[in-house]
C-alpha cells in the first residue's frame, strides 16, 4: 500500500477528507455506487464537490465538479473559461463574448454573458479575478439545470457550476475553488443578481 501511495500519491478520499476538515465541511462517503462528496455551507448556500463519470461504451471520462444552487433574481447568466479551452461553446448558450475592462484578465479568458453591465460589475472584484487566475484551467458558469439525468431546479433557482477533466486531488486548488464559489456568490448578491437565502435544493 505504501509503495502504491508513493507512485500515485494520496487517494482522493485522503485529500478530500483533509479538505473537508480545513474548510469545516462534511465529507460524505457514498460507497462504491454513489461516490464520495464534500458538502459545505457558505452563509445560506450549499456547495457540493463530487465527481461523475461519462461513459461512451468503449471509454469513460471522469470529471470533478463543484456546484451551488442559488436564487437568481434577474436571470443573469455567464460562462468563463481559459482561451483555447472550449472554443465556441458559448454559442450553444446564446451568450455574447464580452470584455470586462481588465486587460490582463480579458487576455487570458473567454468571458460570455447575457448582460454586459452585470458582467463588468461581477468581475470588478479583484479577489474574484485573482482566484480565477490561480486555476490552471477553469470552466465556470451559471446553469439553469443539469439536464434529463441531473437535478431539475424550481423556477428562479440556478446553479453556479464548475467542472474539470479528471479527479482533482490538489488540496490548495480545491480550497481556492471553494473560496472562489464563496466570493462569486457574495458578488452576485452585491450586483443584485442573487438573494442571500437558501434555495432548499439538495444536490445528489
């Protein structure tokens, strides 16, 4: 067991258990069928970290995701990702490419949204930009729901959603993602696009 740990590093369970302790969250052992997850609270919001696997029959791909449902006051949506990471995907969501007025930041990322003024106000938060730039690759967006096989939200509830290919076992990166979610949710309240209340959604 020790030699395997030297080759592959600590297990996901080890890393995620440590992370849950550091951010004072709950580590939920889902067993073989459901998989492990971390459930954390920031004010009244619930942030869930887990993994899921997409199978095409011959191959399968695992993703790490972080999600937080919230009450969307005005239907504001956005998506941000590093340049070259997900080309043209924003067209699928009907979002426009927008520059938010910070040249270095605009140069690194594709930023799409349905409200230019709101988008500029959201990314005016320097801590938010710093936490995004700290991620090697990132796909962060506001989603309406997770499709036929995921959670369906009540009217007015959307989801802040991050995903990345593979299983993340970098404690500092995961911790920064948690802080990023906290900052984004708070900033959405500041710009009038979210309520500081629990949408009463439990993510499975």
